[in-house]
């Protein structure tokens, strides 16, 4: 299996050993298996593991709104033969495991068992912030658990947000017509925590909190129905509720969608969870569009700090909502991802685009449940994971060619990654700390020479190369 060969070779080169060391927590990587069914994830677990991913992130698995007649299209227009919308699984009707789009509770258990077999950890996308737009679709069990339908929502929960940087509106108001749940209601917290603990008991080992910046922090204004904003204390195991506490809190990886804007309070969120590096992703896409490394990429652009960030080139929102990133080619996305993965900080997330997708057909085969395209196990992605794991603990130095087209990520004196951001071949002539000699890239077999503190060679368009000290 190609990844195993790469990681063993990388570890041997980097550490003088033929045995790969276990991935340190800060070096773990995430595959977002966007809209894959639980059965599909399980069937591909061996490939996910062989590609070097440490986590696989599912789409939301709770009960959800059944729209368009339960059709299974990723996205449909009126009159299409198959109807459906991917975002219906982001509209909860109850917090129990299993929905018509991705699979059952038994399917989740089978997937988690497969992950355990292959040494991959499961992250589940969860969303306590809101329910379905059609709040009458909420199931009776949820209403009963929180003391009645009116207790499910904030007092302000049906008032649309108009000032997105007003923390009261942002954390209590209706976002995009989605009514805002009273996440401070102890009955809701207890019910939601039962769902989270059930997932953990079945094998989940992490959570991604959707719309996390819309759930209040202790310092935020209170909704009229709340006495304190303590949801994050409950969700991360600092507090219990009604005698129930989060299971194994010290063994979970938890991060949240905290999209950056004014008044977001990244540092306070980072006291509880890791955060999405949305500003950095935007800057990286800008660099890829220009075909060159930009100086602002030296700054992670988030006050939470580099060690608290999930980094990406694109997310499901930038791809599937406004198609902000969908115009970038697979080659461009891959170059950006290998750059992120070669770096010392952040936890890189690779978004799996639909199979058959192109720059003129974003939806590809347009089926919920199907596996994404082959990019997640492209040899350069596999090699980037091997490099990251082998370079664990090594400091980084980032440099670029004079025209910015080629970026180099040096990891101490143990290895160097070379990434061509441009769509033309580039002559490499960049300072380098590797010892003088000739080095052969672990993916393409391309030779680079180091002499007098400079590395030289030829980088093909949007290609990535990984070199290890002897």
C-alpha cells in the first residue's frame, strides 16, 4: 500500500528508523468525506488510512428535514429527474442518530468499527444551533424532551439576524431562516449531550460544531430565556447538566466553524475548541488564483494562534454554497493543500469534491452517498501526509522564489517541500538548509541539487515535491 511505503521511508530518512512513529496530535490531518454515506465511508476506510489521513469527518448524521420528496441529488432544480438538496442534513428535526440521506445508527456503528480497524478516528459534524426551517417538522420526542416546542427556541429565535457583528443578534437570532435553538436550556443541553455521548459510545472521537460562532460564549449577552451562557462548558466537559457529563473529554478532538468577521471573539472560543482558519483559507485561494506565494500567508490571520486552527484551501461552504472556491482546479486545490500540510502548524482538512465534478459541473455525479473524486488519495496528497508525519516537531521556514511562483517549506534540517503555485514550469533557485548533494523527490522521482545553501531544479506546473535529508 503506497502510503505505508511512503511513511515508512519518510520516517527512516527523518529519524534513522524503519518504523513510522505514531502521529502527534498537532500533526493529524482530516478528510472531510462530504455527503458520503456512512456505508461509503466504511467501504473506503482502507483507502483513507492508506492515504495517511488521521481523521475522517462525516456530514451530519442526526434526524433531518425530508425535502424534495426525499430525493438524493446533491442539488436539483425544478424539473430535474432526481430531486434533492445536500443541505437538508443541516436542518435537524431531532438529535438521534440516523437519517435518510447518510444512513442508520447501525450503519454508523459499522463505519466506526471499520475506522477502529484501520486506525482512523471519526469526527462527526454536529449542529445544535438551529432546527429545520420548517420548525413544524420537529419530531415529538425532541419537543417533549425540552418541555414543549416553545422551550426549544430562544425568545429571539425567530427574529432574523440583520447585524451580523452584533453578538446578541448573532447568538440568539434566526440565521438564514433557520430558527435559533435555546442552547442554554438545561433540558435541551441534556438531550443534546445524550446524542453526543451515544455517538462516542459507538466510536466517534471528535466533533465539528457547525455555526459555532452563533452559539453564545459566557461573555455574550443573554437571551431572555437564559440565565447563563454555558453551552460550551457543557459541550466540552467542563460542566455536567442534570447529572450527565461529556464522555472521555480528554480523548476527543473538537473544533468549531467560527467564520471570521468583526466581533467574533476567536480567543474566547479558543478557550474551549479549535477554530476554522477562514481568513487564511481566503488568502490562500487568492494566492492560488494569482499563481504565486503572497507575503500575507506568513501570518495565520487568527488571534487564537496557529496551534488552535483547522486549516483548509476550501470547505463545503466555499465549494457548494456560493461556489467561492469551485472555480479553482483540482490541481490548484491540491497545491494549496500540500502547502498547508507541509507546514508545522494548523490541522489541515481536505474537502472531498463530488466524483465527476469539473469547473463547469460543480455537482459531478450529483448523488448524495457516493464517494468523492480520487483527489484524496492522489500521490502528492499521500506524500504530503508522509512528510508531515515524518517532520513532526521540526520547526518551519517558509521561503519563495524571486517571482513568488515556487514556495519552499523547510522543516529544520530534515526535509524540504517544494510547491509550484503557478501553471507554468518554474526553475527553482531558493535558499535551502539541506546538506549539499542531489535529492530525489519521493513522488515524481525528480532530482534537485543543493549546493552552497541553494536548492535548484525544475518544478512542473502546480506540482509538489518532498525531499528528505540523508
